[in-house]
């Protein structure tokens, strides 16, 4: 009994020393490694009654950084209603001061809770802090520090820990990894207190929610999945020491979208099937941004439309293509105007010229043909001379362009905009692999996209089987919509590059990012490495290396375009000249018949000579 009486004052004295030391450490933290940070200081009721926070704040002085103090036992409304900026990111460093299990506080935290820096200050030496560190709401933070009383030290001292769940320590992961005894010298800087937790994954295996049908990012080759995204992931895995397994396709055969409140496809694998990472092509949407973690964008991809190249116009019409319709009209009107003006001038001004010869003079200049006729007046020579000079320029321009139009096929104007496509009468088609595009088109506020969405035909998914869609396109009944990179590969694979073209206007352009589960602690770490690879040019280099594989890979029975060294003019290319000659011959015959008819109706009279 006397021993207990003697021990109680000793325990009380130790507790007082512990609390005094805790105040000193907390003040040192606020003045040292956290001096340049805004602080969210949450204390449970025991810590609030034990620590003199007023004195601590007074010693901090009028610092340029603010401190928000809340009592965690009564802070449920605060954590549920406060701005997300207070609860996630690096705006505030969260400091939780504990004397008992914070389970009630943790249960009040929702998905918005994810501070980049979290400091747990445990004042209760009997509290099992390892269990606390294993809680998912603690582990979601990128940087974690734990300060608690060290055992077997009198006067009491504090020890600093962090959590490295992917690092081995003894018989298991280093959920509670020691950094050393607290001292202002050893932890003078913020990186000393909050070291990087994911410098290495220590051989951990990450599970990909993937679909190996996403050229050039992921695609099968010789029985394994390859691609530019996997190349990037391999570089990252080598640096961070992790492995990964590739899923060939999602179990539900959907790409990934939200249907009736449930995510499908690869995004569903992240939430429901314990996948860790998605590296396939996903354009960022508001829903994805709100419900998942994303890396920094590394590529831009759009949906494009594939159409058949319209057949060339008849080659004989090449005679008229040297000039536009406006130029032809201007030339014809000019010939008429010059003829009329010169005729009027010859009638008004006495001259020896026959006005009936004016048309021949004018048309001979346009045809670059001489006419045997003398011009007596100087003004008529000047008039006709300048006219012939203009005709030389016009006819030279015509013959120069005529060669090109006779030898190169001329195509009608192509469809290049969504508005033109919607007005063309063509239907839209797409492979049915669970993309968001069909549903988005059907509810689009753009009238052209809305019309295309309601004229959309889906054909069943099968790996690299686009025969149905490409047959529709080449038959001129449909346009096919797909992401640019994948469609460029398919067009090369099927060998239909000469017969099709990709429309200039695109839809749903977006930044591509890797996607992880919401509040994943290593999102920022992977994003930083991916950004370095992008800045080094490796992302673009690997992308183009794989895109080059689509060249010369036609295997589906379509004829590839062959470039020849040139050939002579074909009959079809010169058909226009023969048609003009035939037209002239026909007109001559008509005129001849009219003259004969006139002669028969008005026979010449015989003149009798008198003897």
C-alpha cells in the first residue's frame, strides 16, 4: 500500500513532464518545419484540457500563416460542412492531437478528407498507434508523420514515425516506420518530418484494369499485351520497384461509363474488383474527375469520323476545270461586251471596216488564231492589239492548268464538318464496346450531333473486326466514328487508306490521363514520374514508334494503294477534246441541213438572155 502511495506522485510527475514536453514539441513544430504552412489543428477533449494551446499560439506570435483550431470530439459538422480546400490538398497541414482513439472522428470523415500532409501527435503511450496507421482514412494521405512518447525514457522523449506500407520491415509491411527521436535539429525541415512514402514499392504487384484493344496504347502482339502506355509503365515500374499484371479485357466487356449510378468496364474494376490503375484511353469528364484520382494529362485524343472518298468527276469535264464558273462567265461576257462595243464604234466612226468582221477579230484572239484581215484605222489596231494581249494571258493560264486537270483526277468537295455530315444523309456507325459516345450524342444540345446520334448504328464488338463498319463506309452509306489513333491503325490494317479519309472536324477532344481509385495515396507519385517522362519526350516518342507499326500492315484482303512512275494520257482523259470535235461536227451538219433546206425552199431563178 505504501508503494502505491509512493508511485502515484511519481506517475503524476511524469505525466506533467510529458504534457510539458508535448507543448514544447508542438511549439517547435509550429515554429520549425511547419512555420511556413497554414495549420488545421484538431485536438480531442483530453488534449484540449491538457495542453495550453493559448500559450502555444502566443509563443507562435503573429505568424504570416494561420492556425485553425477545432475540438475533434465535437467537430463532425465542421468536417462535413467545411470547404474541401480545408480537408484535402496542400493548403493546410492537418495536425491531429490525440489522447484516445480517434475512431469517432475518422468515422465522420467522407471522401473529401485527403490532406497531403497529416501529422498525428499521440499523447497516450498506451494507444495502439499501429492500428490507427492502418486505417484507410489515414493511409490515403500522401505524407504521414506520427509523433508519440518513446518508451523507457525518463524524462520523457518523443519518437517520430512515418508509414511505408509497401516497404518490408521484419515480418510485414512497415506500416509504422521509425524515423528517430524528436529533436529540433533532426527535424528542422518539412521533408525531414514528412519523407516521401513511395520512393519504392518494394516489389508490390499492381493490378491493371485494362483492355488490350486500344492501339497504340495497349494491344496484343504475339500472345502478350504491348503498347506505348505499357512501355511507360515498365519504365515507371523499374524506377519505383513494382510489378504489374495486365487484364486482357473487362469481365463485362464494357469500356467504362456510369450507368444507373454504377460504373462499368475498367472504371468499375477500379471500384469493385480491386484494380489499382487504368492506363487505357479515357477522356476526362466531370464524373471521372469527381469520383477518381487522375494523373496529369499526357496526351490529347479526339473522336474522328471516317468517310469514303467521293468518286472523281468524269474526266472529260477536265476541260472546264482550268477556270471556275465565275471566270468562265466573266470571259464570255467580256467577249460579248468587246464585240458589241467595237461594232458600235465602227458604226459611229466612219471606217473602211466591215462591222460583220468584228466577231471574227474578237474570237480569233480568244482562240489564239490569226485571221487575214487588214485594219486601216490606228485606233482599231490599238483596240484589237490590247485585246489580243489579254487573250494571250488568259489562254496561257488556261492551257497551263489544263495539263494538271487532264492528268490528275478531280474530286467533288468533301464533307469536312459535323454540320455537313448531318446534312449529307449519311448514317453514323460505331463498334459497340460500351463507349460513352452513343449516349452522349443522343442527348447532345448541338442539333447536328443530336441528329447523328439518332442516326447511329452499332455493330457487335470483336477484336479488330471492323468489316461491317468499313463495308458500310466504303459503300457510301455510313460514316464511322472512333478515336483518332485507333482508327488510323485500323485503316492501315485494312488497307483502305486510298479509299477513305478522316474528316477535319473532330468531336469530344480531351486530355488523356491515367486513372486510379479515389484518394489513392500514391497518385501524385505516379503522376510526377509520368510528367517527367512526358517532359523528356519519351511519351511522344513511344507513341509514334507504335503508330509506325500500322504502316504496311494490311492483312484483311483489301488492295493497298500502289504508287507508279507515271503513265501516258488515257482516252478518258482526252475524251473532252473528242467530244468538242464531235459537237462541232454535229453543229456543222445542222447548219448544212438548214442551208440545204433554205435552198430547196427558195430555188435560184434562171435568167434568160435575149437574143
